[in-house]
């Protein structure tokens, strides 16, 4: 990937992007605010292949339809995270009111912990901080993120400065809260669209048995909001981005789609093919330019790596056995070769463990 293929997009502004070296074929790309986490956008692509909308994760807002007014969409890649009638939760404004009700009920008697993902729901934290006129205790990464996003001065790293704090969604559990309650009465608030809110729980003076209030504050669209977007569009086809057959929008919204049409003229024009798949001569030219740059770069002398064995013209079995015993500890570290019957053969690589945590809400 070269910098000549990177184009900066302004949200809400259609931008023309060249699809070939000659500039004969172009594509118009529009980034639309997705009303999700900071920086999230939808993409509207318009080119020889038709008009395509990729929503990514989004929370529907009627203003989105203004950018799509009059557009005939050949395909919509749709966020169907909550595309089921059971997920018809309230707006974020209403969910914020529910959170503030819980906070008011417990602010004089409990510590309050909010469970959040790494990014998203910053508006909820701002609402809590301003409502209580306090700062919220957060981790260093979230504090730095708040600085980068130019959020109001609502975060602190000092745990003694506030009775409201944030932990990750994975950390917020009944077991964790029971442990915290040994030293200080503590409740948890979990803002998520994954569970329906219990109105009884919100109206009780005492917290639920799990000590966690679940409030339907979500950065994804509810079922009704997804339907509102689809009804407001003029689209021939929907492709769900979440592989869940029970949440397939085609089951619920087929009547909102235009009659199917088959677009057969979707093959890239010749100039685009040349740009996407360079010829051998083009590739050779690119390789030679890289080689020339490498030749002009300062040389770096390679250092020996691995286990060094003394050279020998022959081995007998006793000598071989001794060398094997001496090299057993080394071969586990090298993880590349072992000496057997006087030959180097491949052995299993050294096994390590890796963690890759990801989250979604």
C-alpha cells in the first residue's frame, strides 16, 4: 500500500477517489456519522459497480437519511446486532435518565461502578459527572483517551476523589461486587442493549440480588430503529454483517425493499484491472526500485543466531550421544532443529500462549 492510495475523507462531504492510474474511472465516497463510538462512520460508495452503503456499527438518527435522500442503493451492508423484535429498547436519552435515577437513589449510601467497553458511551459518563457535579475515577488508558477526544474535565486517576468509577464490562460481575461490598456498600450499572431493563429493579429502593442494574443504553440501533432506516432507504438488497440467522433483516424487512434486479455490468473496467493487478513489467519496475533503494541503504552485518556447534568431519555413536545430552537444554530454546543419527531434522517449534481480548456491545 502506497500513500498515493490513501485519501482523507471529511464526514458528510462526497469525495472523488481515482480507481485507476490514468484517472479514467473514479468513485465517490461519502463518510456519514454513524452515531456510534467516537470516529465511527458509515460509507456510501458510488461507482461503476453501483451504489453501496456500508453501515458498520451504528445507532440510527433521522439525519442519516438526509445524506441518502434520492439515492437508489444496489446493496446495503447492515448492522443487524439487535435486528430482532425482542430488542426494541429505549433511546439513549431515555436510558440516560434511567441511569441518573439509579445514581440519585444510591449516591449517599453506595459506591457506584459503571461497566463499559474500552471505547464508547462517553456521553453517558459526561451526563453522570455533570449531574452529580463530580469527577469519575478511570484507568490511565481511559483518562488519556478522554484527553485525546477533548472531553470535558470529568475524569480523575485518584480513587479517593470520587465515589463513581469505571471498570470494564468483563470485570463487572456479581462476584466482584460482593467482594467490594465487604469493605464498602457498592452497586454496579451495566449500560447495554443485550438485556431488557427491569422496570421493577429501577423502581426499587434496594439494589437487585446481583447488585448490578442493567440499563438498555446501547450504541447499536434497536430493532425499531433498524426498521426505520431500511424503510427510509430505497434499496434492492440487504446483506447482514452479523452472521446470525435469527437476526437476518431479510426475514423482517423484505417488504421494504425494491423489486430485485440483477446488475450484470459489475466487472472492473480494463484500466481499473491494470491498477488492481499490475502486469509483470509493472511489478518488475516496482521491485527494481525497491532493490535500488535497498542498495543505497547502509549495510547491516548479520549476527550469528541459534546454537553454534563445533565443526567435525565424523561422529561416532558415543560422541553423538554426549553431544545430544549436552544440547538437550539448548534445543528446547532454539525450537528449530534437533540432532539425531548425525543429521539435523525439524522439530516442533517452541509453544507460547497469546491473549487477544476483544469486546463488543
